[in-house]
C-alpha cells in the first residue's frame, strides 16, 4: 500500500478541522440546551445530521475518512456539550458565573457531574446521533447507471 506524499498532511488537516467543528457544534448545542433548561439529548439527531453534512461537504468527500471523522466530531461535540452543561449546573448551584465555575470545578469534577447526569435514554440518543453523523458523512453509495 502506497501513501501519497500529501495524504498525511491532508488527513491531519481534516482531523483538526473536524475537531474544531465538533467543539463549535457542542458549544451551540449547549446554548440551545440552556434555553430548553436541560441537556436536550434529542438534539443529538439534528446536530449529527448537520455535522455529517459539514464533514462530507467541506472536510473530506471520501467515504471511510469522512465516516470516521464525522463520528469522532460528533463524539467531541457530545462530550463538550455535556462538560459545558455540567459547568452551567455547578455554577447555578454554587452561585458562580460560568467562567468562574469552569475554573473552580476543574475537569475532574465536570466529568463526574456530566457522568452523573447521564441516563441510558440520553446515551442511546447520543449514539444514534453519532451513527447519523457517520452515515450522512459517508453518504449513500452511488448507483451505477445502466447503459441505455
């Protein structure tokens, strides 16, 4: 198997782009969840579709890397949303601002708060959103046109 000279750089750029897209999607998701006063696990479905479309359209049109990158981006978005929402919950319960809650709580406490608030129904929706992102990024196989 021969690797083209620019393929590794292209894949690294695609991975970095997907990481940033996942972080942005998670932040937008958290803001929408704050307006709904809950983590809003159902929003994993439209976020997953949008993230899959963005990866396929602007990051990479190739099937296998797109599938893996979209799944990773959706996982990043979900974890980031849960951590940011946990920071908002900690801040609200302690009377702290959002930035102060992020600094005071630290990553360990935020991970625990995010994990404690996770239910199996929400986890199922997050995994379904991840699968939708991956399938949408991979796209449907193109039909071979039959000669007429």
